[in-house]
């Protein structure tokens, strides 16, 4: 069993628990590939909050583009973040949005590693 904190010490809370569960299914070699791939894909909630706050100054919805939510990003851009109401709501929801994004990327990365790297070495 690979320990999540060993490969990704920056993780905390639910993200750490979810990644630890995914790593249990991987060999040591696969866990190393997973950590490298996931580290490059995951997003930080502080960055999303900063991008969201920038929406009050000029470009509403940049944080949505950053999280891969292109349609919502365009809608926010065209409507001024639903006249700033959506932007204000996203200030409170940014952590859950990032957590959802990161869990999706962790699952995708684990599935990719399991299917691509069928090594049995530890």
C-alpha cells in the first residue's frame, strides 16, 4: 500500500483521504507516476479565490475557465458574473469547487495509471 502523504505531502483533509484510497489500488511504481501526474493537474483553492476576486475588477468568470468550466466561464463573462451575485456566491463555494475538480482529476489520473502502467514492481 502506498501512503498518500509520502507521495503528495501537500494534500490535506478529504483530498488526502480520497487520494490515499486511490493509491491503495496502485503499486509503488504506479503510485509514483500517479503523484507526478496528479500534482500537475490539481488546482489550489487560493488561486481560485484570487481569480474569483479579480472578477470584481475586470473579468468575471476567470476562475471558472481555470477550473475547466468553459460554459460557465463564458456565461459569467457575458453577464458580469450574473451581475456579481454568482461571483459573490463563488467566494463561499470556491473550496468545494476546487475539491470536486481535484477529486475528478485524481480519479482520472488513477484510472489512466492503472490502465497504462501494468507493472508489478514495488
